């Protein structure tokens, strides 16, 4: 019997289930990967906004990672909302301690609703501790600006930001263009070549959890043994169709449809 591929998500819980841990586990399941989790924070959240956030203790985050890796293991992992510097430090330490490979870093800073999901003093720790361990970093335009201190208003500036992020130690980066005008074009850079990843822009409010879902899909494909670039390309296709199939479940930004391949809303 073929062994199941496994992926770990280290991220915050979204009570509305559109983003965070819940979106990641749905994505893993949809792509045929066994998903495990280490929760970093609990949010009181729905499609309209984030009402409260409680960051868990770094010790509890570390214990969750230890419990999963020592028994189940992980062929890939991703990070999402890490909340503060102490959690970032402990996650980086655990990645190194367990020699975990295929790390996808989604530098979650702001929710779709605009609510801040990370302490401002944690960005430097994200750059210094996690970037050098990452196989892929997946910032959107505003997150890339925060990471690089660079205003990104044209394609050349986005390319320069990609080079800067890889220079921080990451093997590759995907700067997501979903918040820009025009087609939804992402930039992939592996330290050698730039790739423009094109997709049609889908006019919809059902976009909650798009970043979480994309990064989880990349981790899932890496867990299944694909190359980094192929994992990114497949994940881009998956999220595009998940957005296209999105459905309304609340009054704000509803989630994408993680299981669009299996059932219709």
C-alpha cells in the first residue's frame, strides 16, 4: 500500500473557516494530502472581520509541532499567521531542530477585511528567522512592501522586491498580484529566472482565504514530490478555480470553494 503524503500547517484558527488552519486543512484534503496542524492563535472571525485575537503561548505552539513531527511527520509544511516575534522564533527553531524540508512561508500580516494579524515588531523576525529556511515565500503586494521596505507600483519594482526577498535566504518567492489592477498576474522568482503566472481576474467577493489556500496548495504539491516551480504552477491553477467556484456564506468576503472538484455549492 502506498504511504500517504503528509503536510503540516502552522497558523491561526479562523472561526469562520474561510482562512487560516481551516482553509489549509481543506486544501490538503482536496489535494490528497494528510493534513496536520499547530495552532498559533485563535481568532473570533467571520466574513465581515476579525473581532478578537488570542495568541497562544510559544511553548504550546512548540509542543504541537513536536507532537505532530515525532509521531506523524511531514513531507512539507507551511506557516500562516504567526502573531508575534516569540512565536516566529519558536517555529523557526522547531523547523531547524526537526530538519523540516519544503517550508512554505505565507507572511500573513493583514486579513482580507483589513484587520492586522501580526505585531509590527515581528516583521524583522520573519525576515531574519524564517526567510532563510523557506523553499517558497508567498507575499501579496502589500506584504512584499512590508518585507522589503519598497513601494511596488510597477513590474520592475516587483522584480526588484523578489530579488531582495530571495537575497534574505529564501529559495524562491511568489509575489501575488491579486490586489493589483488588471489580470491576476503573480511573479515567481527562483533566484535565477522570473516567471509571470497569468490567470484571468474573476470578479467576485468570494476571496476570503485565497492567500492561505494558495500557500497550502503549494505545500501539498511539494509534499507529493513535485518541483518548486511545478508546485507553484499547480497551486495557481487550483486557487483560480477555487475562486471561480466560490459561494456566499456570509455578509462580507465569502470563502473560496476548496472542494470544487467534488461537489457543487
